C-alpha cells in the first residue's frame, strides 16, 4: 500500500510532518522538491511526484551541476505530496532533525513511460526549479557504488546532463538557504525550541554533530534577541540575488541562498 512504510516509521502525535494521503492531481504539472535535512548526518532528500506520492531518494552530498560528478542517491520510502511544502523541526523519533525546503519546482519525464523507466533503473527527466534546472538522470546501480548501503534496488546515482544549466558551480554552497522561509538552519530552529536540543540531539558526533552544535548556539541567540525586542520585527537581508544563470527567482528574494 502506498505510504504504508512512511506512516509506520512516524508517530504523528509527536512529529509535525504531514500524515498525508495519496493525491491524484489530474491536469497539473508534476511537482518536485529537494529538502536539506540535518539529522544524524546532513543530506538532501530529492523527491519527484508520481502516481499521487513523492518518490524519494536521499542524496548524501546533494545534487551537483557538474555532469562529471555522480551523486549517490539512496531510494527511501515514498512520501505524501503534502510533504513537499514541509519545513521545520522533527523533535524526536525517525528522522529527528531540521528540515529545510531547499528547492521546489516542476519536473517532466524525458520518456513516455515513467514506470517502465523506474523498473529499468534509468529515469531521465527535466527539472524546472529555482536552483535545479535542465536535464538529469537517475540510474540504479545495484549497490555497486562506493558508499552505498543496503544494495539491491536502493542504490541509484543522480547525474546532471550536459546542457545550458550544467556547470562547475557548487550549488549547495552557492545557494544554501531555504526557498520557503529564505532562512538557514538556525532560523528554522530559532522558530522552535533550540534549548530542547541541548540534551536530545539527533546528531551527537562527527561533522553533523559539530554543525548542529553551532546551529543550536546561533538559534538560541536569535530567539533571545527576539525575546528581548518583542516589538521589533526580525529583519533579514532582503537583497535580491540571482541564480547561476542570472535570472531572478520569483518565489523568494533569497531563493539563490546567498548570504
């Protein structure tokens, strides 16, 4: 049953994630999103709408615009379409961490039969997002790629095709911020309760743990500043930025993520 694995892994009395349902949206463009997720480790969740759910892959290093770079993408459980707008803090349990809506847009398959392409393990598609655009492919590896865990059908590669949207810009570094809130991880956590995370951290060691410690500190300072000045609206840098091709995104003044 669609979304059964998704629902089994979550306690919706505790998590703010949407319980969701299978949604049939006839006549609408297919949605895609990428969510930057700091949990036990930092990774990027790449999601494509198909058959009423979001097909999902966890990309540890994030998408690359360089066609020479093959990014490992581990297939995970399907997510509800409503998850495509989720941004916030998962306090405990499965996936505990901070989720940022890093990119959104629409996608178009470069073939007539999506299910056949998925079964074959060779899905070509075009993205039209704020940060990711142009032609891409997801290729199943059968677990033969360094760093893959679980093997079998879970291990894929996300690769950019050569086109006008390809390049050697590190898009995750160039555009790190949310396309929804325009903020970074500390802004998202600062809207919640960063003090809770001092004793209940999802990432307790390594690079992710060190990153989270810095985020908690910055989030706590932001929250303290807001509390000290309750009548002062939190100001952010709203300077317009441009994407890698020089076109201003319409959704957000900070869609490029530059600070």
